[in-house]
């Protein structure tokens, strides 16, 4: 069955969120929602997430799932806020526990921070099948960018997270803790072994000059034209290219606030005695 897909592009972080649904008046999943964050003031806003809520209500959809492809390093997740507004289970891949263990040490989160993924309502195993109303769905394990990345195949559409970018942008970095370029290559090739007409939806777009933001492509187009992962690129070539590029990249602007929130399923850190929640900034570590 063909999935209905509505995309929402957030230009500050280049993130694309989605509402995926079977039919008007039916059931939906929300994929990779954004909580707006101003790093200068430390203030959060729900403007981007409110657009998702508006679409869900306009089309009279019952939200079953709020799906995260991974613990993002470039934007804060609005999953917890959205669950309060429209319901649904917040879910991510079961390998999130590896990311939680890594970053619990980075941020010195202490024994009170659970490292078992229990902040999420559901942890998907690789290959686990589920449904979005009348649509059949599957969680596809695609590590490399991080050790916990998951893509979601819902109906005829696949939401690839940061495994692939649009063909003229290529692929995501692999130099975060637990990332690995060879692993990303194999994950991408597993996605590109799907039928040629499979619709692929990106989590980000950073368009070259002269092109408007875009986020939908196909397996056939990626295999033909992806500048990093087309059919003519070997694993060794990709690893050399990716590692050379990653060595020159700066850290994402929002990595420190984002990861602290996203390993908590979009919840802000616990409030201190004065009623204020605080983020930690490790100095001279990253």
C-alpha cells in the first residue's frame, strides 16, 4: 500500500520531519520531529512541532508512533512534547543503549540516568515489523553514522535518517562516537538493494547553491547519481573519501544540547531545586 507522506522542512538545522499516514481519518506516524532551540538564549520553542500537530488535526489522524531514526546531533527532538499533544509511542532502535552509555560518560550524567532505553516507549529490534493503521512497516538497522541508526520502511516509503542524503550531497559523517564509515557503506548498500522504485525520504538536506531544499528520491536515482555511494563507488573508495571529509568538519552547532535531550527521548534534563532545567557543556573534551 502506498503511504501518504507530508514533509516539513526546518531551515535552521536543515531537518525534514514527516507525518506518514494511511488515509485521511486514519492512522499516522511522525518521523524525526524538531524542537526549536535558540543557543544564544537557551530557550526552546514548539513552532516547528505545532505545524505537525496542525496537519494531524486537519486530517483527523490518530498518531500511533513518534519515530526517531537516531539520537540526532544537530537538532533537539520534539517527541516528548508531541506525545503530550497528539499521543503515540516514542520509539527508536534498541542500540540507543550504546549511545546512552557513551554520552552518559561525556556529560557525567551519574547513576540516576538510565542507560537501558527506558526513556522511550518502545525499542525496535532490527527487522521488527509493526503497522501504521493499514500500512505495514519494518525497522531496518542501518548503523554507521551512529551505532544506533534505524531506517523505517512504511508502506512503499523508506525514511533513511542520516544514512543517505540527496544524491548531490551524498552521505552523513561517521566520526561521532561509535560511528564507522565502512559500516555506513554497508548500511547504505542494504537500502540501495531495495526495489528501484522505492521512495526514499531524507532526514536532512543541505542544498548546493542554486537548488531549493529537497528530500525525496528513489533507490534508482541514488544508485545512479549519489556522489558518495553510486554503483561505481567501492567500499574502500567510500571509506577513504568519508574519513578525509570528516577530518575537516567542525562539530555541529547544536551537538551538545541536542544529544543530552535526544538520549532522553526528547525530555529536557531534570529540573534543579530552583525549578530550572540545565544543560551541561563539557570543556575541552569533544
